[in-house]
C-alpha cells in the first residue's frame, strides 16, 4: 500500500508540550499518510495555525484551528491533505 508523505508545519503560540500534543493528534488522525512535521513553513505542503495572525506570503495553504484541536479541525485537516493527494482517494 502506498502511503504518501505529507509535510506539515504547525504554528502555535502555545507551549512546546501542547504543540507536541497537536502533532500526535494530527499524526494519529492522518494515519494513512506518512506525516512529516517540518520546522520551516517554506518546506511545508500545508500550514496549520492556531492564530489567524500568522500571515506569511506563501502559496502554501493555511488551515486555522482551535488550540484544543477539535474533531472538526482534524476532519478539515484530513480533507485538505486528501486534496493534496487525489490519487490516494477513490472518486
């Protein structure tokens, strides 16, 4: 089975422990992908931010989420990642 790698950048003003919690939740929810968290947003395929203040000049899609990372947030992340890999998903 082919599991594509998706590069994500998480921007959060929370403590690093909370950021790691978010990474674990996202990684679990996107288990059909090899999730790679990058330290530079320029290397990401998708940016996930807890603050709408994160404004950068980039063509990379940005998803704004609640710091608590709700189920809706996780589903929106999955939908966006699935959009990046259309061949992975049956039509």
